[in-house]
C-alpha cells in the first residue's frame, strides 16, 4: 500500500505506529473522537459518546493489526 496524501499525515507518521506507547495512542483516539463528534453534530445523528468511544477503540485496534 502506498502513502496517500492525507491532511493529518504529519500527526501519525508510519514510525508512530510501531513506536507509540499507550499515551500516544490515547492522544490519537482523542483526535479521532473529536472528528467523529463533529461529523455527528453536523449530520444531526443520534449517536452517543459511548458509541463513538467504542467505535474509535475498535477502529484503532484494527489499525494496529493492519500495521503490525
């Protein structure tokens, strides 16, 4: 898979995935949750914070598996 041009690419370079500790992953999850909440707010969907938290946790665990 080649590198795509992403707006936040500098926030999560490839080396981050292999060297990040729990604290760094929590910061990343926080960023993803904030983005998800903005999408929910603008779409006026009925999504709880708990649902977002669980989905982001699942997403990040999946991402870790892809790159390990």
